[in-house]
């Protein structure tokens, strides 16, 4: 990854970066796919995602994209 700061170019090696997800229920998750296979999202989150999908669809219809 290259990050430009003014005239200098900062190069960061991300090959050894490890991401650990600490979930809302307190468990540590190494693999989000596996987590979602065994845990249901809270109802609030499900409603929020559905709302985003519905809003996006409505915007697409307004712009002639749906």
C-alpha cells in the first residue's frame, strides 16, 4: 500500500497484518464468514440492512436504474 504525504511517499508492508474481529457479543472472530454461518445478526441490524437495500432500490428507481 502506498500512502502519499506531500512530497514523500510512505510505503507500508501489509503482508504481515492480522485482523482480529471482536464481535458485539464479546467473542473473537478470525473468519467473518464462519461467524455469520453460526450466528444470527441481531434483529435491529437485519432491519437496518433491509432498510439500506430498500432505500438503494428506491434511489435506483428514481434515477431510472432499477
